[in-house]
């Protein structure tokens, strides 16, 4: 935990969020490289949900001592599988945040959930605790695609869970999709999106499958059991998702996220994309305050021990002005609100005009916004803008 406070003397503060990491999972999905642990992996370590909760409460008190008086604008409980620890513990986490910091008026409070570990009673408990948003991992409605991803929920359970969440009074509900999985057909993806739309959710996240090094899926690809993800197929699948969601009134506001209205957009994630501050609580969680970024020790047992000793911080970095500029360009350009051209120097603005002439950007009102073709090539557009500045004559 940092031993300083970046906010003194009435300086204007950006939005402040708290991320809480739940490291527990019932099983490990083949594509997942998150900091998660199954019960068998934790056996003998002493780590448990109740021990985790006690450590999280302690870290929140430590965070309050550093941050001071600062109401929380957004809370996001991620994982892992937060729903696995139950609504009562999730409620206890939020109650501690409320007691330590207080919640800003209209605060957004989200938890991720696995459809198989939810129920109407679970969602009712979340509403009673004060959660306003739920993000459900659906990934696909095709049974064979779920098998390749090592997802255990049945194809229809995610849609049922979304309906149960809405019926319980959860204000905003998101469903996550993964596309371009080996073996997925156009019909499979179309059916998955249609299932999402049938649930009546107001937010959808859709990501191309990424085969991360060190995962079970990466080993299967290396052995030739699965083909690698095809970039052209992924681009076609993205366009299909965008077409189907747009036709039903969900607009993209970030390259991989669509919302039915501005109120349905995930404000916590917008805080990441727009230079907000956040404190990451829990094993392996990352934090950012005023240009300083740090991350906690990963293993739940070591995390609890470190918190008890006064700090869960494993390491940190202080971002340079150049690094902060790079992140602003990279993250703002992913948003439908676009990039303020005032953040670019002359060379980069010239490059933005070239990208617009190539159909990758739309420029107007002093902002650059990715076209749909540009969204498919967002990393390249960002790289070209940054490289233009680096190679410009002094």
C-alpha cells in the first residue's frame, strides 16, 4: 500500500472507483489467464472465502487511510467468480466500502457472475445489498463452442439468469460474448447474439477469443488439437455482432462494448479509459492514483498475510508523461466519443488526416473517431499516430 496521498489542498479529483478481485472459481476455463484458483489449487494453503473477506475489509480500511475523504463513484467486483461466494459476502464487501468511503449519489455498483452460481434469491440479495449492475459470462449459446471454451454452464442458463436479474430489480444487466472460437460457425454466433437480445439486456460485451500463452487452450493449439484464431474470421464475426446489436438499438461506445442508452454504459470501465483513479482490492488487483500504479501479491494466502502485515502491494510504477500520453491516445481512441485532436502534435494530426483519408477515422468537431473498419484495425491506427510523433523532426 502506498504511504502517501496524491490529493491535498483542494485539487480537483477525477472519478474514483474501487475494484474488488474475487479469486475463486469452481473450475478453470481453458482460455483463461486471470488470477483465479479452484478449490483443489488452494487446498492446504489456508485460503478461504471468509479469510479473503476479512483481508478485503482490512485492505479497504488501509485504502481509506491513504485516500482520505473521497466518496466512491463506481464499484466493480470481478474475478474469478464473484457469485461463487454468495450474495451475503458480496453484500458485506459493499457495506464495508460504504462504511469506509461512502458512495457518491447514483453510484454504479457492479458484480460479475457465472450463470451457474446464480438464482433468483442470489439476485434479490444483490438488490437488497445495493448492487445496481450485473455482468454475466455467457460466451456462447452453442454447446460445442462452450465445450471448446471449457465453460460448464448450459447454453440457456445465461439468458435465464439475465432475466432473473432483471426481474429481481437489477437496473443494468450485461451479457459477455466470445466470438471466433475454433469450430464456431456464423450460424452459431448469430444464434448466440439472438439469444442475448431475447434476454432484454441493456449492455453487451463481445470479445474475439485470444489464446493467451500458458493457458490450456494455448497448449491445445500448440499440439495441433485446435487451429489458431483466424484474424479474418474474427473481423467478419465482429461485423456480424455489430450489425445485429445495432439493428436492435444497442450502440457501440467502446470497441468491444454496446449499450442501449448512455445510462447503460459501464461507468467503472469508462473510468479506466478516461484517466480515472481506482483502488484495486484483493489478490493480484491493480490500482491507479494520480499517475502511480501498483499491484497486489497474487496468491490469496500470501495476500491475506501481506494485508495483515500492513500492505498487499507487490510492486509499483510511476507513469512518465510520455507513458500517460500513450495510454490516453490508445484508450480514448477506442471510445465512440473519440480522441481530442488537441492531445496530438502536428505530426500525429497529419497522420490522423491520412487515416481519415484511408477510411479508418472520421474527423469532426476537433475529434477523431474510429470508423467500423478503423475499429477492426484500432491497434494499428494507435501505433501509427504514436509513431508519427516519435519520428517527426525535432
